[in-house]
C-alpha cells in the first residue's frame, strides 16, 4: 500500500489539533503520515513534527514538510479545512493511472462547497495539490520558497504543465473549509501582508512565457472559473478566461 504524506503547516494550535483529528477519522485504511510544520511542538500518532522556529509563511512551511516527508504520495493540507470521509480512497490508483498518460501529474483536492476552480494564464492549477514523489521531483519540487503565502499553488501547476505534464481536479478527494474567527486569522500575519510581493514574483516568473494576450493584473492572470468549464477535469485554453467566457457565451 502506498504511503501518503500530508504536509500541514499551522500557526493555530487548536485548529491544528482539530484538523489532525479529522484527518485520522477520514483516512481509515490508509498508511498515513501527517507532516506538521509549526513553531509549537505536536505529539500525536502518525505525526512527523518539523519545528519552525521563525515562521516564514506557508510556502516555506510546505517546503519544509516536503523535505521531511517519506510518503509515496504527497498531499497539501491547511488547518482551516477538513477532509471528508474516504478522501484518500482510490487516490494512489488514480494518480498512477493518470501518470501512465501524463507525466508529471498533479491532482487537486475538490471542495464541494466551492463552485469554481482556479486557472493561471488559462491553465488549471490545483489549490490543494496531490502528487506522487516522482512527479514532484520531475516538476522541480513542492511549494517554492520564492513565495511567502500566495501563488505557490499556481506556480507548482505551471511547472507541471511546463514539464509536459497535466493538472486535473480530483472530484472524489473532498475537503471542506471551516469558519475562521478574526483572532485565528490574526495569528496568520503573512496572508495579507505578502500578497503584493508574491504576485510580483509570480508575474516576473511567468509573464514573459505565458502572458501573450493577458493584461498584467490579477483578475486577468489568475481567475476563478465555474466548474462546468472543466473538460476531463482540467482546463487548458491558454487564453485569458475573459476571452474564453466571451467565446463560450457567443456559442458555435
């Protein structure tokens, strides 16, 4: 049975405990490793704790988690989401089947309460990526430390596409967001402060290669699109989503 590593950064102790418990309950029957990256120590079954003395943002924390992970499959998770029962069922088999056709391959966890997906420069990217170890290595690594708190997921997705692979939504691997209080949000300072710098890094990295026809602003480059725009669980139009939506509305 393939071993699954879940990279799970956190700066919110109680939310982390609740998430770990929900992962246990939803993952029965799987060989599991939860790689927790946090400034406070965590001791629990199946948890590999990675101390983070000075937090640098979730991107660096996921990178630390990847470096400590020992699983065959790696899943990115957040402490403000909870997996649904059976979220890992059939996951390794699905990854292996898709890698037989597309390599590297990245899947994205599904969020049943969110009726859209993310596209960057007209290409689907996974908000919560799931990849085999060999696909991660072929794509040049897990989350990039070039980013602090944003755009590591579209960066990873574009690296997969650039390497000749494919990114797809995994509709049966489901997670759900939980409410977060103002106090809990305040415990994650990088979310709001790092956005302009992270977006600038993303544009500098990819606009020359992918930016033909795209305005250099967030709404044009990274867009949420309705799920019914997916084709075979993916999206690869390589044109601005506004153009795609206008073309679709006009019909054949």
